[in-house]
């Protein structure tokens, strides 16, 4: 077997059918603005009958005089469990890149290293794959930060009702509340990207042009970026807020009457019920006042939240979302995610990637714990990916480069 350069069509056909297909390993990713100045190679491992057994997008950059860095974003399109295949691919790609004067290759494979359920228990462990890669001279270069490498993913072939059944109690409650207030879903287009960006821009370091670039590139049948908005009708919000407030007020009064009728013989359960009702009544009152103000100010629907997704023929990936701070109690992103999941489940999608979470996500003292709780509330599993890996192509040159830059030569 040998490595050859594939045409765009060859690579697209192979990547679209591969079980490890992802956005990093796509023709569209190679076209993103940050990759404009990089040399792009679509490489494939073929046999004597020209059948492709593995492939990868390689991006090459001249980072220093005489030093070329190659990156395989999101890993190779290969069956990582097939050690013999990975061994041959590694040997052949080293030969190929050496001829192109590449010094080293960095990759971040996206196979499932470990999978945890929402209780934190390991339900799948593929550590042997990483050990196999180490034996082939891949080196662990660790994470550049604590972000990425963990995704919360829902995989369900049964029904969207079954997906909802696995949501936690708070997530279900927030969705139900948003439905009561009459939140509706609408789909935007590239002209609406600035509206969406203004809502979530505090959550990202990327510019508006970055997302405009993404949307113009991810715009075909294989990979498509889409914008969704959660909209609130001012009049409906007022009517529903009044109904909800009156209902909770009556419930609160009944609990208060029950306490008075018992004349001191009140159980802890009833007291807690009253405390919860008081808190909810206060929240309903705040929403009612807010609804009165909004209804007097606006006559048309208001955008209160947004979500950007990228879909391919395999999964729906939630790229980023956000909400208007004034309307945070309406939980628009909860109902947006649920509406998008239902929409695409009915279109045949069965994998919903809610996006990345931070390392040490389980630490309650972390400022990112809330992000973890929000995403895990949708009932998915936590997928841990292997670390970033380095494959040295030209050892003498790489060793000299490390000495100049004062890097560790190797780090397993």
C-alpha cells in the first residue's frame, strides 16, 4: 500500500462515507480563512487495486526557516482499532511527508478515548488505541489549555420522546416554562449572522467575520451551518405571564391557608413547599412586570436567544448559542436545543453533539461547572478524546529545532 494525493472528489466521497468523518477533516475546513496561507494536501492510503483504506487532510505551514509543520485537524479518517492498518498508514505518511520536507506532524484524533455517563462512570474505554499509537512513536504533547477534548453527545435511535425522557428535571422544567410563555422557533440566513453574533459575542473570542466566513463555506449538502432564533411575542408573553402569575398566586394562597388551618401542626414538607412557592411566585411577579414593560414598548416579536449549528450527513453539532440577558429567566436556549433536536430527529439525524466542556468539569468550585450542568442536563454522555499527538518526521531537524526553541525533545 502507498500514500497518494487525492482529488477533491475522491476525498469528499471517502470522507462522507467514513465513520470518523468530522468538520476538521473536510474540504470546507481547509477553506476557512485561517487556513488560506497553508498548503493543503488530501492524502489517501491505497492498495494495488486503488481502493482507499484511510485518508486525511494535511495543512502545512512554514513556521521557521527550514521547519515545516503539518497538521491533521481532528485526526485521520482511519479505523484506529485496526493496529496493522494504522501502522502501515503511519509508516507511509512519514515517508510521504519527509519527501515534502515536513519536520513534524501534529494531530488531535477524534475517536472515543473514554465515554462517561452522566454519573461519571466509565461506560467505554479505548485506552489500548492510545497505547498502540505510542508504540508507533506518536508522542503526547498534552493540551494547550483546559478547553476541548470533552464533548457532551446524545446518541439515540429510538425516538425524540426517548431523548426527552433522559433530560434531567431542571431541563424539562425550563423547557415547559419557555413553552408556556409562547416562545417560537425561527430559522435565519447569512444576512442574520450579525443579529446572532450580537447575542453570543461575549462568549467567544472570534470576530463576526469569522462566523460569516464559516457560514459562507459550510453551505452545501455535505456540511451546512444554520442559524436559529428563539422569538417572543410581547402580547402572548403578557397574557401567559398573567395567567401563570395568577395560577401560582392562588396555589401560594392555598398553601398559606393550609398552614393557618393546621395551627402550628405543620410538617417540614409543607414548609418547604411554601418556600418553593414563594420563590416561584416572586419569579412569576418579576416576569409579569417585565411582560408589561415589553408589551408597552414592542409590537412585533423579539429575538431572545440564538443557536448556531453545523450539520452533516452524520450529526448535528451545536457550535455556539446565547440569550439576551434581559430575558435569561425565559430559558430560550433550552427550548431552542429541544426544538432543533426534534426537527432534525424527524429528518433522520441520530447524533446531537452539544459541544465541548472544560477539563475538571465535575468540580463544583469551577466557574465552568454551570456550563457542564447545563449541557449534561440534556441527558447525553461525556466523550473524552485522546490528547494532541506529535509524530516526528525528520528527527535530526526536529531535535535541532527543539534545542533552539528550548522545547522538550520528546514527551510521552
